[in-house]
C-alpha cells in the first residue's frame, strides 16, 4: 500500500513522481517501495522522478534513487530523473557518486520527451 | 586611481583602541613621551616652516622625487599639509582620530605612487632637520635635545609603521580585486547556438578554478536549459591527471543535470599525456578541433551544418 508521502501520478503510459519534501532514509525507502508497487499495478513503461525541489541529496538518497531506476528497469520500466539542481550535481560528483546508468533530463518537459522517445524505440524493436 | 570610496584601512588593519595601545607599547610611547610632545608645541610652532623647507629641498633636488610635484600650486599645497602634519605630532591627542589621519597620509602617498624608498629617505632628512632645530632650541644642551629627539623618533616611527601598513594593505586590496576580475574572466560561458554552450578554458586549471568552472557550467546549463556544453581546452597548457579528473567530474555532473559535454581542443600532446597517464576519457565525447565539437553538439540537438548550394562533391557527410 502506498505510504502516500510522495504522490505518484499516472499520465498515459508514464508514472510521474515529484519529490517536494526532504528525503530522509525512511521516506526514500517507502518511496522506492511505492514506486515498484505502482509499476507492478499499472504496468507503466516509463517513470519520471522530478527532484527539482531537492536542495540537497546525500549519498544514501542518491544510491536509493539510482537503485530504484535499476529495479524499475528490471520490471521493464525506463526511469528518467529530471530537474537536478547544479549544487546537488556538484555535491554528488564530489562524493564520487556519478549515478552512472541513470537517465537524466533538464526539465519535466524534456523528461517526457525523452520518455516518449524511449517508448517509441522500445516499441519499434 | 579609480573613483569611489577609499577602503576603510582602520577596519582592514583592525585598528581599534586595543591595537593602537599595543602599538604604543611596542614603540615604547609612554605618557611621559606624550606630555613631552605636548610641551614641545612651541618649539614646533617656531620651526615648522624651516623644517618643511629643508625637507622639500631634498625632495626637489632629485628628479625622481621632484616628479611628484609638477607645479608650484601642488608644491605649496603639500608644504601646507606638511606643516599641518608636523604640528599634529605635537597636538597632544593621540587617539583613533590621530591614527586615522596618519592612515590618510599613507594612503595618499600610495595613491600617487610614491615609492617607499623616497618616503623613507625623506623621513631620514626630516629627522635630521628636527635634530638640528632641537639643538638650537635647547641651546646646545645635548641631553635635553636627545631626550626630545628620542620621543619624536618614537612617534615618527609609529607614524611610518601606519603608513607602511596602508601601503601594503592597498597593494593587497588591488591584488584581490585583480584576482576577482581574472576569476570572472576565466569562465566565460558562451551561447553558440540554441541550447549549445561553449566554455573555452585558457590558462592553468588548479583546484580552485576547477571548482569554479564546475559551478559556472552547472548553473549556466540549468539557467539556459542547454543540452550540450562544449568545453574547449586548447588553451590549457598542461593537462595532467588532476585536470583530467576535474573535467571528468564536471562531465559527470553535467550528465546528472540531463545535458552532455563535448570536450574539444585535444592536441596531439594532450592526447599522448592523457593516455600515458592512464586517464580514462572514454566516457566523454572528445574531438581535436572546436569546429568538430560544434558539429557533434549540433547533431545532439538534431541539427547540422549544410552547404548552402549543393555541390557535386560530397559534403561533410561520410
């Protein structure tokens, strides 16, 4: 059951989660769980996580987000993380955490476009 | 020099009551000295003109120092100031205002570019002149004269220290300002095309600059919603592991934002060093020339450069 602190919206074939609160370890664990359950339930092919409201991200949260993307991928869902702030990106790479393998986009709009491209590419295969 | 407010040297040099007291202590300026100075006021009044004239005799005799006083008006003005300065030594109040006044004198000399050697040299003559006048004043009583001179020397050295602190502070101030200007100029992010930015890096990259480059790049990418940033390192003289590492970090951070980096300006020698150092630059799109980098960037945003008139020879397309 969704713990509900971060709403997950379904827009067409894509799920959208916009994180507007501080991510504590427990919140991020619950969030990961919610996302995966929602993917299972809805069968969505795409997931967009909007972190534009996050002013700081620690390595635990970064890893959890990256892992969520990998888990979603295992379930056949492509994840795009959008709207990362410059300061957050700088902190992550300085910690040596490059989040390799995670797709990113500058804005929600771009994330949706990238998601559409990915879906199209997947369908044409 | 430039217009605007003079820097507050009192603040820069941390000259508060305590600091002034510590200075008085170090120069061994005691209450006795201050009262002796006050008693010498009539002496000062009687000979200030002569001393000033004597001082400027030296200054005007040498072309290097004469150059600072190009005309009669300037000369008579500075002489007036010199008289006031001298009398101020015996004014009887030695407080923060006195110190502030001394700093002003130092700052004025620094501003006109008076080199310290002339400043100090003139002071030497100044003390000699004072000594002469003191001997006359005390009618040959060496003991009295040298007591008075010792006191005057203390206050004059105290003044000189303040003037020199101002000199140094002013130089440091200028240097800091220049550094800031250079920093600002060192990361010019240029918009090459819609959603394509270019950052040419010229000069050596140290950690501080690398951090600043990363910050500027990230902020600009988000602000201008750029898809690609081209970093051109043709102007970086030495690309070592550290520089390569900084570039990799910046590239990774740009990717986190959802944009891409294209690294250009990789010369033969840079390519050689990078590989010899064992640095992995494979995760970055790299090109030798900036023009090629621009083509890569354009293709990322779904554009390309094409000839205006299609010719028979094939275009750049392979």
